[in-house]
C-alpha cells in the first residue's frame, strides 16, 4: 500500500462514527506495546512517506486503520480511563507506533504520564513543536524528533532536544550532531535495506533477528536526554 492509499483509506473511514476500542494499546515485535495513530496526523518528508512503515503488513490492514482512528479519537476527547488502566500495568509504552501526534494530543499525553508514574512513555514525532511541548514536563515522558535527508533545511535550528535520523538510504550521510541518539537505516521486517552503511548509533532493532523485543534490551530511546548527555 502506498502512503497516498493509506491516507485515502483513513479519510474514507473518518466519515463513519469512530469505534470505541476495547483495548487501546497495540502489540509490537520490537517495542512490546505501542499507541498506534493514523497518518492523517503526519507531516511526512518525501523519504518518510516513501518508506512509511504504517503502509506495510498487518498495521496497514483495515482493522488496524480503524483502530488507529478510534485511538486518535480517544486521545483527542481526553477520555483516558481505559488507556490509563492499560498503561499503568506496563514498564514502558511506545508512542506513535504508527502515525504522529499534533499539539491537540499534548494535554492527553501529559495526563497519561501523570496518571502512570511507573510507566515510561517514549517515542518519535516529526513535529518539533509537539516534542518541545512535552519534553521536560513529566519525568516519564519524552519524544524524539525524527528527520532525514529530505527534511527542510533549518527546521531544527535552535532545537535542543534528542533527534533520530532516518529512514536512511545507502547514499544518505548521517550529520555529525550530538543531538542524534539513534539512526534508522531504512528497513523492512527488521532487516536493513541493502547497501546502507553501518553507523555506530544504528538502532539494533533494524538488524534481523535482534529486533524481537529489542527496545527492552537497548532502552536508548526511553531516556533520550540521558542518551544525548543531558540530565533531566
Ligand atoms: S535505538 Fe534502541 S530503544 Fe530506540 S528504537 Fe532502537 S532498539 Fe528501541
């Protein structure tokens, strides 16, 4: 499925009333559990849209898209009881397992982190403003800003938070930037695209068999400010 087709499917489904998901979290081979959102919230670069992981496999099937739209409605409405109950039982939850958040999701994120003090909420966003709105507000909540070689020049000027570089293709050079905590070679089902050179900050979950539950072993993105040398 292309990014454009996924976007059209979400827009079509949005015309019917949102379902109420019985279970809000989704399972994920790499991260354990995640909050999966629709791509209607995304602000993708050319590289990101071309590699979109939400357009491949079970996460792109109709039921997953319906669930992502329903979870999005839950966060926007602020009716978080079910989500809080699920998250409290877990050590960590990945945000934006698919899709992205906007500034409208920030109040729900802050409340979720406050109500689940024993759970680390972590993830990635393409929206610098969302990361700046949540980072430093709760001890157990952080977002890393993703960018790639097709991101607009100057987009990250003055931003002093953690970064993820990718999806990376064979000719993409990783900038020498202390803010980068992880690099994502473009990958499919945990296998790196042929020809992408190794980088010392590569995410271990992109290297074949190492991907299963890789985040629980690595945890670099759980405390990204520590990973880039800050103390929060
Ligand atoms: S760098 Fe580590 S914590 Fe971050 S996504 Fe990859 S495996 Fe998970």
